[in-house]
C-alpha cells in the first residue's frame, strides 16, 4: 500500500525537493523556520512539509574518507491530505542509491530502515509504512539528531547527520496547516 501511495506522490515529492532547495534560498513558500527545520506549504494541491539539511556529511569508500559530488541532501516529513500522507518520512541523499539498498536511520540508539526504489526514484528513500512513519517521527521528537547511512550506486558510503532541534515545533506547524 505504501509503495502505491509513494508512486502516486513521487512526482510531487520530487517537485518538493527541487522547490525546497530553491525555496530555502528564495523563501518563496516557506511559512516558518523552527531552529534547524523549515516549514513549507503549497496550496494546489494542498501539501505541507518540513525539511532540514545535514549539519555533518561524511563520504567514505573502502574505509577512507573521500570527496563526493552530491546534489541536495534533505530530510523531509510531508503532509499531503489528498494522498493520505500524514507525517510521511523521506530522504534524498543527493545521488542515486545502490540498487536494492536501504537507508539506515539512527535516532537515540533506535535504528530504522528506509527503502529505496532504484527503478523509478533513484535518489529518494521512504519509511516502509505509515506505522514506521509514526515510530520514526516519535523518535525524532524525542531525539537530538538523526544519522542516515546509505550507499550510492558507485559504492560510496554516506553518513549524514541532521539536527532535530526545532523538529517538534516544525512538525506540529505543518500538521496544523494540513489538517483538512
């Protein structure tokens, strides 16, 4: 069920990635900033999301730190009433993920797995279910940082550390704005 919904909203999510990167620079549809998280709203169709960029990025290959060219690295939580998305967790690593790989998300000693879909959305990862979204966002509200570890199609291991300062306030703001 989750993958069907994701395929249905994938275009919107990818548009949000592009919009968020641009909006963070131009602030065209950002409605609030809560410490390290920004809140964005679109009206047609109604969509609200919060987004943050990493505070620390480490790229390694064969156990050694390497430079890697990556696009936008963003962690999202989205609310899209028309698609039934309420607190949907997603991540873009700024590169195509290795086929069949997962993204590991560690928050305060808890580990969660996000799935990737190399066939259609090469740079996106999502929680596998609404129940997982709820568990992850609960952990994010309680934690201070989220560390996402992934592997690129070229074999580079990435570790991106996101601050969770302001997450709860941003989450509540987005949920309120999209509670139709």
